[in-house]
């Protein structure tokens, strides 16, 4: 596609093929959304270089890092806004949706008000950016996604995160299956029925549209598409999963489930294994496929030594969000959390040297549930029975450590069904049942890995399980040696825990032995955490089998 040279370009005025006639994208956006192409310049699937130029020219604060990444700033919102997410209640999807705190209904009328507000705003912009791409690597299940955004930063982000079409695919793209209107620079109207703040993220399964107002956090778009896949895929008999995935030299696939910060991205980037994806997957009758075309890594305290693959992916084309740089050298200080602890980088998956393209694999051999337990009571690795997997998948336990300063804050437990309740659309039991069926059909092994604290709680000043040991435990899972070793039963939770793993201090494997404080204190903490599991599981007891319920901890 040839674009008209910018004013001031030495070859401005040189005729191009796209002059005078209106392009299909201009006509489409006019027809579907009333975008006035006489006033608004629409750029479809611009190159990385053009998006850099536009972001640097028009978006305040945007700079280039010393490594060549585009450093953009999302303003007030530096994380998702789950409380401002709404799902349109309409007859085509109403009966399927898990209504409640995760999926809060709004009417079709209110959606129209938000949509109109977003489009009115987009129409005031001199430039709009459109990206057409795919979600889902398996051509059988992929959906065509269109992103319409006022910020070049947002478009580059989605260019990284969606699957980039070939020239031919773009040429024959046709109409999208789903469209995101991102007017995040402009607030929602708080007096609109059902709005509780100036931020609004609404999804409409009948119109196949998502409208964003009042948040410029780019992750909202990627997780919006994930939500859509959580609705569409199970209907097609495919299980959508909040997990990363990689593949060993013999073609054995591992899935890593876990909530934010538990290690999906970090642990799936493994030089010994090919990366299928770091966050969102589907498991069909043919195997596993990634939903995304890129990765979205946490950057806080990132180092070239500990996470070389991710560190080296930060270069021209990558988008760094909300990081602090040296004024002069433009070197990023990854330890600086002045703007947020949630500093991030998005990059195309092929920036990871051993990415597997296309991002698909066979049926998983190992299912790894990740948790980051700040109470220091769960073993760094445990082998799970199928019933324990069901119990812990529905529970989705991890902890958040609020202000990490001084290591003195009390950890906050989080239970998030299927390790991703903010993205679930159907009742959690529906995903859990599909997982159990697929695991038994394909005889997958299952493990629970605690990447959190060991030796004491976060509040006691203990440390997280060193990354190098977690990696060794994974190596032992993958080379099959862990399975063949000796196990003991871990109290209360009933897990099988290995007694020795080469290279890993054996006292680390059993949290009671690793505990540096008082033994009675460990017992109390362990029972406290077990009690929290039991309390949380009450909501799911009516839908769960007796075997699953029995697989929970016994406080
Ligand atoms: P999100 O869903 O938000 O993308 P994620 O599960 O991908 O989250 P990561 O980005 O992998 O989470 O974050 C894990 C963080 O924890 C990284 O910053 C990593 O350096 C740190 N970490 C510390 N110790 C460990 C460990 N033993 N295993 C894994 N990660 C660890
Ligand atoms: Mn991640």
C-alpha cells in the first residue's frame, strides 16, 4: 500500500496510487461508524516506522529508548479497570453469560450511548489508526479483529499483540468479526446509567464490538479480545485458557496457568524450549494454539542476566509502557516504579529467538498451575491428582503483596476462578469441566508450582523462591526425572512433594523444613491458608463433583 507523503516531505506532491479515490477502509468506517473521512485521515495497518513517527510527533511524552523501543505513557490508568467493565445484556448471549461482579450487565441502549460518545470523539481527531489482524493461530478458529484507535501507541501495541496478516491476507481481509473502538483518551459520562466512573470498557457480543472510554492502558484491548475468545471458543468446543505454553525438543507441550505476576511470561521463555505463547491459549481437538501474535512482559526489575530472552526482545518495534528513562542517555531504569509497579513491554512473538511459528503445538503433556504464595506455606513444586487439578483450577489461588516496600505489608490472598476470572464469560465450571475432560483424554500430568515465598511469609522479610531453582524444577519435570523420583505427602493439602531434586537444596522442597521461624507459626499459617481455600470454594460446591470437593485442603 502506498501512502501519500507527509507535508514537508521532499517528495510531497508526488502522485500515489491511493490519491483521490476513497479506500475501502474509509468507506467501511463511514458506513459502520459514521467516521467522516473528509476530516479524518485514516491510516490502515501502518508500518512500525510510521507509527513511531506519529506517536513521537503527536503523543506527549513519547520517546525512544536507548535500545530502540517506543516508550509510551498511558496516563492515569497504568493497569486494567475490571470494575469498569460491562457486558451488554441482549438475547443472543444472555443465557450463557456468568452474570455477577466479573460480568456486569448494561443495556443495549447504554452501549449505544457509549459507542456514540467514543465515535464522536474519534471523529474530532485529525488522524485515526486502524489495524486489521487475527486472534488465534489456528486458521480454523481464528477471528478477524479490527482496532480503531486515536493513538499510534495503541495501534502499535495491538500490531504487536494480534497476529499480523500477510499482504495477501490484508488484501482479502473483508469485514472484521470483531471491532474495538478505542477512545480511551476521552472520558465516559459518569451520568450515563450504569457508569460508576469516567472509565468504561464495554463489550457487545451481538454487535461484536468493544468500546473503550477513559483509560489509555493498552492491556485493556488485549484482554478484551481474550474475553471475546472466552465466549466464542467454548461454543465451538474449544477451551480458552489464561496460560502460557512452550514445547520441548521432542514436541512435548507444557501449559503454565497462573494469575498476574505468577510467572507465565518469565517461565515460558526457556532457552531449552520453543515458545508457543506467554498468556492466552486455546486447546482444541487438534492441540494447543496461541491466541496472540505477541508477548506482554512485566518489566519491573528486569535484567539481562536473569531474563535474557525478554530483555533482548526490547528493541525497535517493541512498546515500553510507563517506564522511567535517563533524560540524556534514554537508558531505561527497570528498577524504577515511580509511575507504576506494572511497567510493561509488548513485542512481536518472533522477537523471542526460539518462538515456535506458527504458534501451535500438540496436546499438552504437562499442566503446570502457577501460584505466588506470599504466606510461604505452599511447596515450590507438587504433583497433583486430576481431582486436585480441578479443585485448584476452580480456586485459582495466588497472593498480592501490596506495597512491597520494607517487605512488611500483609499479603492479600486472591482467588480467581480458572486463574483468570476477570476474563471469564461463562460459568467457571464450564471451563473446569472442559479442562478435566481434555486432561483425562490426553493423560496430561499436572503440577503446582509456587513461585512465591519460601522460608517465611513476605511480611517476615523472607524471599521468593529463587528463579534459578524454579527453572531447575521445571527442567526436572520436562526431562521426566521428577516424576520418577521419591515423593512424600504434604500435610493439609495432600500434595505429592518430591524429597530431592538435583541442584535444589532439599530443605527448600518442604515449606515446613524451609520455614525459618517458629514451627507452630508455620502450622498456624498453613491452616489459615487452607481455611481461606475452604471458604472460597463454598461458592463452587454446588456445581463441583464430590471427588473435586474432597481434593481440597483439610484444615
Ligand atoms: P501477567 O498475567 O500479568 O502477564 P505473568 O504470569 O506473565 O503475569 P510474569 O510477567 O512472568 O507474570 O512475572 C513474574 C515476575 O516474578 C517477574 O518479574 C519475575 O522476574 C519474578 N519472579 C521472581 N521469582 C520468580 C520465580 N521463582 N519464578 C517466576 N518468576 C519469578
Ligand atoms: Mn505475562
